[in-house]
């Protein structure tokens, strides 16, 4: 599948494929890479709904690979993502799934660096915008379009307040925040969308808090 330029698959003026199947897909792939925090060596894409039916014709495949390689939605290298993946040694596969899902443009990504891995479910909702619905089994609602902090922690009294207070002390404004847990008193995930990109020192400060086990970020 050949494109003359990046504008053949994504805005501002698009020919044929929609932003839902290209720019949105690239954004979901990029979020997966950021959550892994390492150069991926393998990735599996499980495609649902219209993603499964049209991913090759609409450029969803090259967009997902491009995102995983770290290419932003406007990066012209996306059109040659398969070649870049080969050169980097990235092993990838696409699986077309028959299961019914809430949104037609849904992908489950399993991405890893050797034995370290992250799993997420993302949907492309149009106009290049996405939502992350699940991370490592935790149900959530993350836009993927704003800087965000993900805090893995033990489900203990006062942990949420200590994280919020720490961010307030750093003058970080919280736009959206929610907490997900699989079981009471066990591991939980705090998702915090903020108004500006997050410095590494802020992440390390959060990691030092009691009951916090890991902190990662998604940035623009």
C-alpha cells in the first residue's frame, strides 16, 4: 500500500481514509509506547469492528505501527512504517477479532520489550481523538489527547489525597482524575490528566510517596 505523502492518510486535507482510522490509530499506538517506557521489541494488535474490516485499506496498520515506533500523527515516516519496523527489529502481528465491542474503531495492543509488557484497549472516536478504555486490566477513561500521569498504588486510605496534594504543591492543575481497582485493598490505578507536560522530577516525587509502586506519564 503506497501513499504519496502523509496527507494521503491524515489531515488537514485527507484523500480517502478518515482520521478515525489513521490519526487516531497512530495516537493509540504512541500512547502504548509511552506507557511501556522502553523501545518495544514486539507488539500484537487485536482489531475489532471496522478496524478489523478495513485496517489495510484505510492505513490503520501503518498508523498503529508508526505510533508504536514513536511517530506522531503528522510524521511523514508513518507511510513507511513497515520498513522502519523491519529496520528496528520490531516484531509485529495483526489479529482480526470477531467479538462485539461498544465502539467500532477498537484495538487491543499488547506491547513489550522482551519480558516487560503493557496491554491497553483504545478506541478512535473521530477527528484524530482517542480514548484509552483499559490499561493492564484496569478499566478507565483516558482521552489520550492531554498529558497524563498514571499512578499504580496499593489501595490504601489517604493515597489519593497525598498524590493530589503533591501535585498541588508543584502547581500542577488537574483536569480529570479517576481511580480504578480490580479488588478492594489490592493494587489500584490512578489516572490524572493535567494541563501541561510533566517533568521527570514530579514523577520521581510521586514515586516516593507511601503506597505508590510505579508512576508513568503520557505526554503530547
